[in-house]
C-alpha cells in the first residue's frame, strides 16, 4: 500500500519513494522510429471507441478553496486531445504485454503483481503495481501493436523507440505530435478531471462521498460526508480495495474514476521543486529536470484531501505500489 502526504518540499517528496532510485539505461538499439511520422492537426470529434475528446481551450489550474500552496491557481491553455474514459484494466495490460514480450518489449512486467504477490482483483479492475517506466513502454507497445506512431524515444532526435530498460526520459524524447498512446501531462490530466467545471474540488462539485468515488472517508475534512472508512462495497478480501473501472458516474467529459480507485501516473517530473510557472503557458509538459514523476487522482487509502483534482503528488518512477495505475491519452485519432 502506498499513501502520499501532500508535501511542498522536494526533499520530503523524495522520501515518499518506496523503491530504489538507481536507473539502468539499457534499451534496444534496433527499434527504429517509423519514417516521416504524421503530425497531428486540429482535432475533430471523431469516433474513437473508449476515448473522450477533451476540447481545446484555456482553463484555471490549481486550488482556490483549500489554501494549497503547492498548487496555486494559474491559467493554462491546452490543445485538444483524447483521453481514455476509464483507467487501464488488468485485461488491457495483459493483452498488450503478451504482444510486447514477443515484439521487443522484453521486460514489461506482469501487471498487478509485486514480486510473488498478486494484487489482481479482476480483469475489469484497474491494473496496479506498475512503475512509471513500465507504463510508458507499455504505451509504446500498444501504439506499435495497432500501427500507430509511438510517443517515447531513447534520444532527443527521436530515432530509436523506447522499448526496454529504465531510461530518464526528458521532454525532448516524447513526440506529442504522434498519434500513438501516451501518458497525459499534469495540465491535460487536471483539465480532463475537471470535466468542464471551474474552481471545484472534485469532478462533480465541492463535496465527496462513497456515492461518487472509491476512497477512504476519514471523516476529517468538512467536505466529505456519508459512510466513513473504506468504501463498504469494495473493502473485500485483501488490498488493494479497487473497484471495477467505471463503477461511478462519469464527469462532464465522460471520464470515469478521475477521483479515487487508483492514483494515475502522468508525464511531468518535479524539476524546480515542481513549482507551477508564474505566467500562462500553452501545453506545458512540466519541468526540464527532476527525478520524480507526477501522480494524480487519489486512491482508496487516501482521504478526501488527496482526491481533490488540484492535489499534486510526485513519486519515484520505480514505485510500484498496489494503488499505482494509469490511463492513456492520444494527441490524434488519425491512423
């Protein structure tokens, strides 16, 4: 189990990592990038099964209600993109992993597994216990499997597709114009989570209960109500107490479980202490340095405070606790 306090200190955040920080740099030199990849243009609301089109535009990112100094309000402009409506499931992970292991992605781990301990609660539950590195390689594998342009590369020239090993990727190594699958940026994630609402704590408003999300009601914050403790429906067997994806109502963009269930890896790292910029940015990708990666959304062990859409956490990319999951995004729906 991994719970994270919301701490504005990079030193304290680094102490939250639950795995070694050493980084191996092995990758396959044979996976060349496809020639002349297409460039994503203006997005239209085409039918992309399982995905929602998040519209382009400016939104207010950050907290205005709870004095969260680590997430001050500021304006961000985000280009349109697609976000998977539901968190990646165990079934999804297993299908892509099986293909990847036979096609150059030789170290994709079994999902929802920590050593010899299985945390798999079912095919339609979100995959968990996946490290950030494994997630981005899985995104590439899914892209190539479906004939799409992968997003992640081992070099700034974007000539070698990232397939194996643990590589410190930076912003030069991600091709946001690719039509393949990738992690959302923090800005994309928060815009999507808000579902078109502005200035609210959660995707639906300012209070939270077990009718709306799978989280732990610690009965501390004034904005939580209803039954306390873990969600009574899903606190069965051993942890993690996840729920099948899509068990609660969708937000205004048609996205499920943006609050609770598993916390979701994002692209951004924590350089500059993870501080937001003081001026409005368009499509920010996070800092250019730092060793930790953003995690959003909260999870069953986390109280309501951690489940707010503005709440920010950074964790070591080698962390693979049983509440670490993700959902995928695409910059384009074109083939």
